[in-house]
C-alpha cells in the first residue's frame, strides 16, 4: 500500500477524505439533508454507509423511521425531520447514505439517513485564528447536529 493510500479514509464509499492532520480543533463531517448543510462531530460517528434496509414499526414514535440491521445488530433509523428543521418526513424505501452514530460505549446507537456526505473539516478551537462562525465556504448556514443531545431528548419523550 502506498503512503498516499494510507492517508485516505473512505467514509461513504463514494467520497474520500484526507486523514486528519495534526492541527488543533475539532473534526466534523459535513452532510446534506433536504438542501440543508449540517455538521456532526466526527468522534460521534461510528461509520457512514450506503442505504440500509429499514423495517417500519407500526405505531412507533414520529421520530422513528424504522429499524435497520448494522453488523448483525438492530439500530434505530431516525427520521431526518426530527433532527433537521425543514426536512421532510421520509419513506423507508428511499435510497440514501446513512450515518451510524457511535454510542458512548462505542456500539451503534442510532442511524440517520442523509442525502449526501460532503466532506470532513477541522474547525479551529475558539480563540484560534479562523474560528468557524457556522457558515460554509460559500457563506451558507451550517446546522450543528448534537447526536447525544438528540438521544437525551428522545429518552425524555421530546421531538
């Protein structure tokens, strides 16, 4: 394997991201849902995969798209509209990329179907030059997604 191949990590099967450099700051994965650009902390992502089959659960909460199987284990597929403002309610048969979020114990906690995986970025820590102000390079807004906050809201009966 060449040195350049070792520096590439493939998260989505279609887009390659450069391996993290030694710069300080937090790493985020940018993705799109319903035309909205969002970002999530890379440390909270277990894996990004192509569409997973979804089994719809009758009488389930409005935030649950259904259940999927990831590496032999069930994982809750969350409706994007429950997480991303302005996203439409999805049908389980739609083709999408899936972000599998890491639980605090490094097991799959839940999954989120997204339209597109954009890139991995490093956001400098506050106080460093070029601190990110929540916009993309073209000036559009970026929504920050907190996966652990989402789970806490679901557990409390929110969303």
